C-alpha cells in the first residue's frame, strides 16, 4: 500500500481554559491501493464529517494524536529531510479554494515554474516554462491565455485547472483533491473531473477525491469511503456502495440527491412534488 492511515485519531482542544478535547477523527483506517494503473478513492461525507482533517493527515500537514500515516510502509513522523521532500513531491494537493492558495502578487508563471526548479525537474527557466506549458495543456488550458497573468485575472475554473496543472507537473504518484469542483459552476465541473479522471487512466496517477457529492464520486471513483462524525461508516467499490449501500447514513445521502429526470419533483409524494411535475403527470 503506497499511502495508508492506520488507527488515526485527531483531537483538538483540552487544557485549563479550552474545555474538553474534541475528536475530529476517531480511529480511521484508510488504504489507497497501489499498482501501476493508479486508483481513484473518493472520500464522501457532509460538512464536519472529518474529510478535511483526513486530507491534512494525508498531506503531512497535520500529525495524528494517535495512530500513524504511512507512505510506502514508513511512518511520516519518522521521515528525515530528504525523504520528506520526496514525499512532498510524490503526494500533491489540489485545494478547494485556488485563489486562497495563490499569492496574489505573483503571476501564474511563478507558481508553475518555481516548483519545477526547486524539485530539480528543470535545469533552467526555459525548461521550467516548457514544463509549465505542457502541464497547462494537459488540463485544457492555453498557455498563451494563462501565463503572464495574475490569479485575479483568471476565472475560477481557470485557477482551479492551473492548480491541477501545478500538481501534475511534478509527476506525483498520488493527488489529493479536496472538494476540487465545489467552487466552480456546473459547466466547468465536468471539465475538471475529466482532467482528474484522465490523470488516472492516461498517466497511472492515483487520486484521493474528497467531496460531499456522491454523484460525482460515483462517476469517477473506483472505490468510495463514507465518513460521518470523524469515522468511516462504509467502504467498498463504487458500484456496490452506490447500488447496495449498507449503512443508513449512506442511504440518506443517496436519498438527498435530486432526481436526474426533470419531470420528477423533488419528492415523490403528491403534496410536495414540484408544480410543473404535477401538471405534466396530470
């Protein structure tokens, strides 16, 4: 297993004036399957379920109170400087808010070329720019319309895809995407999700896709874990989890999804169905 969380607890608070400690994660076990073909694992749950805390663990930004996070069998807490640098390159992040992750005083060029130089992927600025242009094209952006601009001069979808390009350019083995399409409109969600899906199928990159949306998780994931209250309440392959959910919470999440047929109201009973649906079925 290249990336694994073993019995992880994360607690906050405590002390004389902070009140009792609160657990954000409770004994979480998670394994991202390895292999040359890559794997897409979706982590699904409502706000406050522990998804972002789990994401921070996977990225090495937060240490567990108890338990371990393992990379290729090694505890992240024991990695030395060189090994930790290699981990930073092999496990990359795509955050929910790309504008908040960018430094507004620098152009997009710097965000793309600096990591290439720092990690030794390019010998000079010209090579770094070539890598940046190729990465932008991979996610469907035109370098001529992206490079040379500041973050505020790009649309939300362009900024999000630029963040994916930055991560992809480092050729990571795992990409951790925390709600990557929650802040873009519906017309761009399919484009970004397709870019992430292609990374797995074309480049063999594994993906941890963190989302509150079971529908998109089902569309791109190989397997799904469902979180509630800091715990994993259900896990399995995507088809089984969606078609035959075992936990009541998973069934509730599925029941909350709007129907795909626009002629069907939000609810099935006549009293609460959408007026247009009633008229068409009358």
